[in-house]
């Protein structure tokens, strides 16, 4: 083999290795705060960003944050903070797996849509969990109506197990978000339902909803999220 070709291949391999190591193992820059200190501040519309330490999804999906969920807190949950998310159920057997489940820790529809106690979710996760708070609370009307969206998701929506093909269909076929979903899309729809993004955004599909919702700070209507690079990393406090 030509030496220059071999050198080029080695350079590419080294770049790929560095990229994989960086995306998976760079240290979290966030200040670590115990859950008990964050819990009083959790409110409807706050986002929770996840970076797993037990898989290599980050370089594959091109996002340091490999998962996202959105917080609801109100009468519907006894004022306890719950997290709405979409994920592969085979990776979460404690939330019912492929069977619908409802218990003291929340609910799963057996198709990858989960609405569960955030404290319980935090306790079970292996990785960094970053708190991305809203600057201002959502309106009382939007908060009161959000449980309807949760019920819709639980009854109608399901996790899509072909994310790459799913994203391409959004990009090239101009498909909006539908019943088939993923973590980024369900949070994107939640932001619209909460009045944080204008409903007109629904008709403009994007390829990478996860990266968008994790990065977004400026919202429609004057509200905003704290920049995740300046947010805190929540750690479970067993005491």
C-alpha cells in the first residue's frame, strides 16, 4: 500500500478515536449540586439533559447530551416533579419494558413513553444529569393544560427505534413530528404545548431535535432557558 495512503488512513483513524473519546469522556464542566438543593426550584418546563457513561451513543448521534426530558410539577402529580420522556423500553425494564405499567413512581405505556418521578429517575441513571431551568415559570393556563398533553402522549405516541432513518425522513420528506417519536421530538412538542415555542415551528421539520432542544436558550414569547454550559449537574443525595 502506498505510504501516503497509509498515513492518511492512520490520521483518519486517530481523528475518529479522539472524537469518540472526547464525546464520551470529556469531563462535565458543570457544578455538582445535590438533588435536595435543586428540588425546591424544579418547575414545569425545566429541561433535564443526560449524558450516559455506560454507552457510546454521543459520537454516533453527534451530540454530547444523549437524552433529554422535560419536567412537570403541579396538582396532577401531587406537586412532585415528574419527567416526561421517550426512550427505548428495552433499556428501562424497571419502567415496565414492553408492558404498560403504573405505580407509585409513575407510568410507562410499554411503547417507550414514560412519565415518572424525577427523583426515582435520577437515582437509577448512570451518567451526568444537567439541570436546564427556565428563567420564568410558564403561564398558569399552560401548566393546567399540560396533563392533557401527557395523557395524549401516553395513549398515542411510541418510541421510534430507527432514529437515523427517522431523522432523514424529517429532512428530505419534510415530515413533521408525529406519533412515532424520540426524546428530542417529544420535548420539542412539549415546548410548543407549554407556549414556549410558537406553534408555527411545528410545520418546519428539522433533522436533529435532540441537539436543538438541548442547545436552545431564546424562546418565543420572551422567556428563555439558562445556557446548559452554565447550568448545574444534579447528583443523587441518599440522605
